[in-house]
C-alpha cells in the first residue's frame, strides 16, 4: 500500500446542525427532569460537568497539535484528501 492511503484523515471541529440539535435536546431534557423532580442523568455538580467538557477540550488540543483535527467546517466540495484518494 502507498503511504498516502495509510495516512489518517483529518477531523473537522465545528458547531453544526448535530450540535445545535444536541443542545436543544439537552435543554428540553433538563427542563423535563427538573419539572418532574427526577435526578438528572449527568453529574449534578459543576465540577463533574467541567470534567466532561475539558476531557473533550483536551482531545481537541492534542488533535490540533498532531495535525489530526482542524477548526472550522470542511471544504464545500467535501474533503479534498478523500476525493483525491478516490480518483486514483
């Protein structure tokens, strides 16, 4: 195999439709659990929530450092690396 086919594909980190939907679902779930006086299915302390958030932030920092991730949306025509591999 060629070395270029073994290279990892970059991930793009951005806020898109999926993240907006997850935010809405999370807000609705939190309101429902609060209204029904049920325990929430997440850490109910700020420290627990920050640990989850900063675990992801740490992953992104290492991905950026290794050039495995890019901040921002993918190119409009799709991933140029992926298109280049398929054309050969």
